[in-house]
C-alpha cells in the first residue's frame, strides 16, 4: 500500500524545496517551475478556504506565486519550512483580499447612502417652516380685522392694492394705510429688523 506524500511533513521532500528555493532566489526559472508545481496546489487550497470564490482564489494564488518568485531571497530556513513560508504568504494575501473586498463594499454602501441623502435635512426644514407659519398666524391675530383682511388679500391671495380696495369697498389710500400699519405690526411681532 502506497502512502500519501504530504509535502509539508515529509522530511525527504523538504530539502528539495529548500534547494529549489535557494535556486529560485538566484533567479533560476527552471527551479521556480519545479517549486511552482510543488506548492501551487496547497497555495490554491488555502486561498480557496479563505476566499470561497474560485476566480478570486485563482487570482490570489497567482499573485502569491509571483510574490514567491520576487521575494525568494527573503526566505530564511531558520524560521520555518519553505511550504510553511509560502502558505503563510498565501493566507496573508487571501485575508488581505477579503479585507479589501469588505472595505470596497463598505465604501460603495456609504457612497450609495450619500447619493440618497438630501443636501439639507428635510425634517429640520419642515419643522422650521411649521414654526414660522405658526408664528405668522399668531402675529396675524394681533392685527385689526381690516389690517388682517388687507394683508391676507394682498399677500396671500396676490391681489393688487386697488383690487383689495375694490373688494373691501374702501378708498385706495385707506387700504394702503391699513396695509402699511399691518405690515409694521407684523414686522415688530415677528422680530424682523428693518
């Protein structure tokens, strides 16, 4: 019965990987091809366990193996085996990808919320408008009946002074005086400075 070979635990396979890593560090492309064949499966496996997406896993595994080629000289045998070093790189890169995707999703979510958020606070605007209307109504109640009628017709219904005078059957001068007096009283009541 044949035993399964575990690259990470087989002492006879480890020196081969160390020799390959030394050659890769010196730029030996053939040695890298052999190292690639030996570690690409475990790298893809660990990345796939973290990412759970086949396409992204393949992309990240490829990035890891390119990083192994570029940084082979950084490998130190006194800190661990070649396979452990490569798999640590793979795990770190996969976790980085997860964090990057999560951050990107969060940014997109915030951007979508900002697009839906009005430039001003509608509730505040509505409350302020309601308070202003209430204050105007309160101040309108302080006017005489003729002043209130004149202001309502001229400013809320949009009639001219002459039309107000005709509607109330009053001389134009009287309407102008009542409007002026009513507006002064409203200004004072509302606290508007001239």
